[in-house]
């Protein structure tokens, strides 16, 4: 009888918890037709009868469809998870990634699995998920989209870390037809009141507009009008015509969607500059990797490395001539691929090497071997460095010190403590970020006009 009573107590507690959570909040109430869906890539998407049907035949870097937040946003601040039911409706195994993507420079949270043909599964993304050091990945009250990606199972052993217990290892390529049906996309569960970390920054929205104080806009050189090549120009909120401003130039990471990272590979992914400047006193410029023959931004790899370097030279000249960028105070930064690009692109020839007063690199650097960035090549490129200082975030000193020695410069080495492949550390007031800000302003103050 005692054990029966305890069982009833647990059942009663579960019922009370479910009742207090209330009914789920549907995230698709604003969808009326396919036209209400967001970005789609290498996929066929159909919204009807309360279901999102997705199919893909071929893709190089995942296939996806986006359910955007309505204009008024989703009210997820008190919710615990975003969930949906996914059924593999095809004849081949389907890799599925469910992403809830933050707005204003915040990160994303993921659930993923491989579904066998005709298999169904509930996917669940934790809105209060955090980086290993406890930094929240999302502001649950400011989510911009839910993104459903399709992929293929990768050969080899499964990777750890899939909280579902369904160990999923995915390859971004799709070579066989896959199709799924997504239903009941909703926010569920109750969560305590969310507290914004003190000092946490929001990155301004990206706009297709004319440059103006405080705005982040897509910017094209005159020769790029009508192409897919663009940069991201962010004038500081205190910008005034006729004044001179230091310039933070930034390359983005590679396209990479995995449990360890959400990275689009696009210039709008650049947020380190905003983290350094906090939106005041300096111009921030996010640069693409380019392929001029294709007329596009390259998400994966270097594109045409020489053209990427040439484009960087032209964009810095444009910002200095039209918006008051100070040619004596231009600093190059980047994350992951962008960090390697500090040397691989930023020191590619004497002309581009002469631009930089300093480098900041986060989680990788030239010489680590990625995509041809060999140590020997990095040593040759490093000899072109003419700047005053380098700041390294989350990079092993013993690995890159030989390149720093060739560059003959002052080097600062810090560990952010984030414990994750992300740029989230630059949008808060952690000690490493404060140190980077002090380093930057000290570097540019000697000749700032």
C-alpha cells in the first residue's frame, strides 16, 4: 500500500506539472500558404493542412526551409522547449536537424537525429540551453526563426552529445531523395523567468538600406550592383560626416551546421566588431569570400582567394573615402575560417598586408592546415605583417607562436572560457572581451584623429 501511495503521489505531481504548463503555443498560426515560409535552399517545401512537407534530391550543404517568426514575434520567454513531430515519408534514411535560431547576433539551439524510412520522432530544442560555461545561447523572447534542415547519415561511428539518445552523425551533402513531414511545431512547458546576462549586447538588424548612424546594411561596390556579392557596413551610432573613425574589418567563419556550431558563412554572421566597439566610435565592416565568375558570396572555403583579397582592398578604400574610415587605424579580425583568413587573405600580398594596424583571431589561425593554410605558407605570409600587435582568443600558443615570431609583433593570448565554437563571448562583458576592447582602443588611439 505504501508503494502504491507513492506512485499515486508521483502521478498526481506529474498531472499538476502538466496542467501548470498549459497548452502548447503553436508556432505556425501565422502560416497560410507557402508564401508565408521563409528562406528555402535546395528543397521543395509545401505548407498545407497543418503540415510542412519537405523533400530534397540533391544538396551540397544541407537543404532547409525556414518558419519565420510573425511580425509581432513569438512569446517564448516563459516556455521551456520548441518541439515538433517529424516523420520520414521517404524510402531512404533522413538526417533531420531542428534549429531554433536567435535574433540580434545570438546563437541557436539544436536537436537532430537520423530517421529510418517511415519512422516518426518528436524533436525538442531546449530554449534555455547554454554554452559549457553557463552563458545562454538564446534570448527566448527574441527568436527569429525555426529552421528544419535535411541531410544524410554519415558513415562511421556516431558522435556523442545527441541528448535524445539517438546518436546521429550527419553529412551535409544529399545524394539520395529524402522527404519528411513536420507537424505540431509548438512551444511547450513552463520555464522560470529568463534573466538577461548583465552587459550582453544585441547586434542591430541587417537592413537593405542606405548607410546611416547605428545601422547595419548590405553594401555593394558599384561594380557589384546586380550580383550576389555584398559586404555588411555598420556605421557607429555616433557617426558624423567629416570625422575620422577606426575600422574593424571582419571575415566570417565557414558554413557549418553541427552540434558544435551554427554558422552561415555569410558576412552578416560577423559580430566580433560590434562586440569590440559596442556600436560606438568605430566603423565595422563584415567582408565576404568571393567568386566573381559566379557573382556570389562563397560560404564554404576561400572562393577565389586573390579576388577575395582584392575585394577587401577595394572595400576598405571605399569605407575610408566615403565614410571617414581612418586608413592609419584599420584592424582585421575573424572567427574560425575568418581567423585563418587574417593571415591567408590579409597577408596574401604586400598591398593588402599594408592595410592592417593589428589582427585579432578567434579559434584558429593561419598555419593550422585548413584548406591549404599550411604552416610553411603562414610563415611566408607572416613576414609581410606590418602591424603593431596581435590578439589571440582561444588559440593554443604553442601551435601558433612560430608564426607570431616571424610576424615580429606584440601578441596577447587569452582564453574566453566559453568552451564552444562560437562568437558569443564577444557580446558579453567577460574578462577576455573586456581585455580585447582595451587592447583595441589602446592600439588605435595613438593616431586617431
